[in-house]
C-alpha cells in the first residue's frame, strides 16, 4: 500500500527536477485514479489504462517506484518499458538517501549487465527490465522475473507494470525452411548425449517433419486461390500428439541448448501441439509461387497471462498477481484478449476544440502511392494540395509509407528524414521529439496483413474464436469458413481493420503538441485517405470536440490542372520525377539551349530508349507529357526546348 502523502511528496520532487513543471488537474486526477487501482489488492488479472499521452505517465512511474521503496520496503514490483533510458529515468533523484535506498532495493537489467542484473534481482524486491528482453523470453522463463529472496524467505513480485503497450499481436510463422533448419539441429546432437534419446528423437522428428511438409505441399496445390484453414492436432486431422512422447521430445531439445532461430521453431511446435495454428498459402506479389506455412499469434499474450496464473503453477504457495498496462488507444485498437480488463480513462481528457482534422479524400494506400499506374498522378495532387498550404516543415510532422520516406519523395516540399520532420509507419510511436509541432500530416492508413486481422479477431472475440476453431469435420470445411470470412461482402473483419488503423493514426498524432494537456494553440491535422461516414464518425469519437472537415482530391481533373500550371513549377515537378526514364528525358532536355529544335527520334536514339518505352513513360508521367506538349511546334515531328 502506497500512502497518498508519500506519492504526492515524491511527485512534487520529480516535477521540480522537470524544470518545476506544474501538473494540470487532469494529470493529478489520472495519477490518483491509477494509484487507487494499484493499491487495491482485490484487483486481479490483466488491467489496462487507456489514458491518452500527455497525462504524465513517466512522472507517475518514477513517483511510484520511489514511493514503493519507502512504503513497501519488502514487497515486489516489476516494471517493463521499451528502452533502458526510460528505465534509468525512473530512478533519477536529487535525494541522497533515496539514491542509497535505490541501490539496496532495485535491480536494473540491461543488455550490458544482464547476468549481474538478474543476480541482483534475486535479492532485491523491485526489478526494472526492457520489454525487448521480456519479448525474447520463453513462457517457462517468466517465473524468474517474479521470485526474490530476503533473509532466506521467498517472496513474489505481485505487481507488474508495462509502461507501453506490449507486443501481444505479433505473428509467428513455421515454414519448410524452419522445419529443415530444426532437422539440422536435431541431427547435430552430439554423440556424447544419451544415444538412445538421440536415436529416438531423430526418428520421431523425421516422421513429424515429413508429415508437416507433405501437408504444406499438398494444400498449396489444392486450389488456385489463397487458402486459410485452422489446423490442430486433435481429431479429425491427427489422432495423437506431435510425437509418441512430447514431454521427452521437448526435454531433449531443451537439453541441447538450441540457438534463437531453432528455439523459435521449438516454441512454435510446443504451442501448436495444444493450441493449433492457422495454415496459410497465399500468392506472393508478382510471382507464381505461394507463400505458405503455419501461422499463429506470438506467445506475448500467453506470457503475460502466465504472470497471473495461480501461484501453485509456479511454486508451492499462492499469491494474487496483477498486471497493469498503459495504452492510450487500448479501446480503439481491439488487440487485447476479450477477458482482459480495460479501464475507461476518458474523464481525464480535455476538449480538443483547438484541433482541426482535414480529411482529404484520395486513395493513399501503399499500392496507390508506390506501385499503381496512377501513383504519379496521386502524388502530384497531394504535393499540389500541400504546396498551397505553405506549411512550415520545421513545425510539421509527416508520416507515410516507408518507401516514400526513403526515396525522398517529399524533399522538394521540405520534408526530409535528415531534418526529423518525416517518418514512416511503425517508426513513430513513443517518440517525443515532435511535441512542439502544430501540424500533422499522414498519407494513408496503416494496413496489416489479412492473417494479422484473423489473429486479432480470434484473440479479441470469444465467438469468433469458437467459430474458427470448432466444428471442423474436415480441412475443406475449415477452408470454407475462412473463404466466407474473407469474402468482401462479409464485414466481420472490418471491426478490426479500421480500429487498428485509427489506433496507429492516434498514436502518431499524439507525438505533436496535442499531447500537451494544457495546450490551446491551434493544431491542424491532414489525413489523406479514402473517406467515408464510418471514418468520420470514428475520428469524432476518438477526438472529442475536434473540428472535422472533409475535402476531395479528384484525379480525373489533373490534366486540366497541369495545363494551367506555370512552366517553372511544371519543370520543377518533372525534374523531381522518380521514374528512371522520365528523369533521363528531362536531363537530356535540360542541357539544351532554350529555343533549340529537336526530334523525338533523336532523343530516343541518344538515350537508348525504344519507341514503346518512351510513350509508356509519357503515359505514366503526365507531368512530363504536358511539358513535351508545350514544346511541340507547327512543324510535324519537331519540338522546341522552352
């Protein structure tokens, strides 16, 4: 139990160290709410706080750890965060007595002191580790994070806190390659190991590997379209477990200390033996072959649930263990199991009446902007729209597809990864370097794989899990279930596609000044995507009191816009074209004197471009096409450089 007086005193000291930062009332109320839940020993299981960024989570955790040292001198606490710097920040203090107590009570496990840190954790009640280390751990290794000893008596860290959303929905995959790699590992078991065990496991794994590979290959050729089915080890697919003795099988593998690659395969087989997996065979992009294998959610949920198992599972005594997670988009994202508890923290939000969200209706998917035939048209429309806004790149954050960031597509507008004003999906969450910016631009919404949405559905919805995993009398029946689920007319997966994309959008948005609870300065947000009523309503619900406006960029009138475009701007756009041949053509034109006459055939010969390739380039790049049209002369076949 942490006393409110202790926590308040420590919090004030933490804020003084933060340049005497004054806490807004919403932050104080949120901290009080969370502290009450952590102090309530009747609370069980996994619990999530959906408080938005900006509510002083780092201040809370630093205050909690130091208050815990004072008020719970022997009680255990485990804190996991995504960086060592954050872990170290939790322990910063100007109080010399507290510094001494921290050294006595806290173990910090980093990559540099992994061994020493875990040794210290055996006798210190508070353990701080990174989520990366936790992710790499096996389920069976979880207990070592819980137990510690004081004066010869065993204790348990009964309160676990994740300061960011942990990885609960990553997917693991098992293909023929992994099965063959494990076969190599099994055959390399040294002869010094028990010979009968080695002979036994080699024979057993040969049989298991053959059955799985045969299944993968046979299903691939079964149909011409993508195939999904739920495969398990019970009837009717198999009437026995993995091997004749699974306990012996996994013990032999563990005894021989597999490296990380093979260990992942072993963990997959272990989980697959009693949970089943989804089989997937889908056509690779621009290829005739299939991407095939077994897929399941990673063991992230399984490991977090393992914390809260009855203590008799791990040791000889019982103790209530609670897990608390901070995730500001928990309710929106729909990634958590249906049986985890999410606390509604909306009462600690402030009206976002200073925020204007501009929804720009255009197809800005990864395909539409990076590989589709009309990509240049769409990008030109987007650049034209942004150019007219006359934004300050140093006061703006843009987030889009990685290919566009790495290619420097928006450098002409001042958005350059070297200037820290543009980032790609998945590389923004948790960063605070943009927190003084007033404009946010996002091109497209994050889209995940179909298999990932299936996993979300199975994890989040009890009825969906039952639908997919039960009453499968044959493989074909299971395949038909997935066919139905993935049919465009079936909208059951839509419950996960938009929420996941919206959660990612909100995480990105909260990197800028909107995260400051007391901010009232105007903030503009530009989201380029296909707009519909569902999206508009979802954004209004997620951003209360924000003004939401919709605009539309029509591709069909782009030619008219090009015809009216000033020559200097037209040349600038052609000069910054990404197409290999378009750039070569412009370079050829740019070294010629204004007024010089030329024939297209001369250009083609000089550049080694065929007639077909030349006209295909003009078809794909309407900006270059318009420039050449303006160079046409009245004399047939002749052009004049302008």
